[in-house]
C-alpha cells in the first residue's frame, strides 16, 4: 500500500477534475461510466479525453478499486468552477444516462449540488493524494498560488480499523466544499450544520471531526483555535475522533477515529498552509487545520 501524490497548477477547473480522475485511476480506481457533455458516452468506460469535461452536463462515475462498489459521481455545471458531487455505496446504475445526462440512484447522497467547488481558473495549486489499496482513502484540495488559505477540499476518509461501531457498515466520512469557513479558515470538517457526511447504521448522517480540548488556565478551550499560542510553536499532530449527529433516539455517537487526517496544533504563522510534516518515509501536508496524507516526496508549493 502506498500514498500517491500529485501536485499541479491546472489552467481550468475542467483540467483539475481530469487530473483528479487520472490520478484516482492510476491509484486503482475505475471510470465506471461517463459522458463528455456533447456526444461521447461510455456506458462502462471513460469518454473523457484530454481536452473534454469542459461542457455543461459532462459527468463521470469514479468507482473505488479492489472490487468495491462505492462510487463518486461528478457532474459539471455551467462553468468550470461549478460542480455537483454525489456519493453512493452501491454505485450509480439508475436513470437513462447519455453524453449529457448523468445516471441516478434512489438513495444517492449529494456532497455538493450545482454550486461553486473550485476557485477561479488558473490561480491555484491542485493537490491530490490517493491510496492505492483498501480502504482507498483520497483527498484533493486547492491552495492559492503563492500561498494562503485553502479554497477547495474534497475527500473520502475511512475510519481506523477497530475504532468504529460494528453496526456501521460504511465507515467513511465524505466531504466536498468550496470556501466554507471549515475549508478556508480551518478545514475542520467539524460542525453539525456543514460537517462531513457518512452512513451510520444504514442512514446518511452529518458526521463531525471532533476538535480536541486543551485545558488552559483551568478551563477547557478549543484545542485547534488556542493551542498554537500555548504550544510555543511545537507541533504534536492530534488524532481526530469522528462523531455522528442525529436526533435521538437515532444513533448519534462516535463513528471512530479518522485514519488519514490529524489536527494541526500550531498557528499558520508557524506552519503555513501547504507546509509539510515528515513522518518516517512519508509526509503530511497542512490544509486548513488538518494534516492530510502525502506521499514520499514533500510538496513544493
């Protein structure tokens, strides 16, 4: 198993999404079906060429590797910055797909719907990291060229084996957002109103990345918001406990520990966005308040 990284400066959002597709395929995912928004349609393959995915209605079904049925469906909107992203654990096999019409599923779940997902063309660095074996974690993010707060975050984070309830048959948290406060200023994927999404006991629920607490001056305070000042610049990445938000009597407890993310416990003055952290033979990269996995080569932003 390896984490495969990719860092580019795409000219357009269409190029960024093609790059995401190509990188996931190189890591073992498959294009289950696709349409180029014009006339090309593949019912069981990749119709997206080097210059396509630039028409409204273009779409692609990306299926997780290793015989899994989990799929992400990306549909282009009227501009290269505007996208719909849907997830389904059993894949997208419904509807009447064509070159301009994406497939459907009765229990499909929207991560973002016909809204801005990417920054304006040409002004950002596009980071993609994908695991080439189960559980097939991946994430992608946009950081402004020259540095600054991240603007886009897309990801599928598995829970650490043995840390989640046995009733949870789909131990993942998923996310897709642009310029949300959780992305541009903190990337915590944490609050109940706009947190990550995932299935718990067969039900689609909001699931937050819980912020660690720090006892400071006798009071418990928000660890990520305040620990930078208290830590004098020392960095000790914190594990993230993921919880599920739902009204009683539905399950609304712990989902498990997030396997492929850590909280950053220093300020951006000490570790700016895009900074890397070395751990053995691999790296982590700072995106908001998260350390996210990277490969064997440090990112050069």
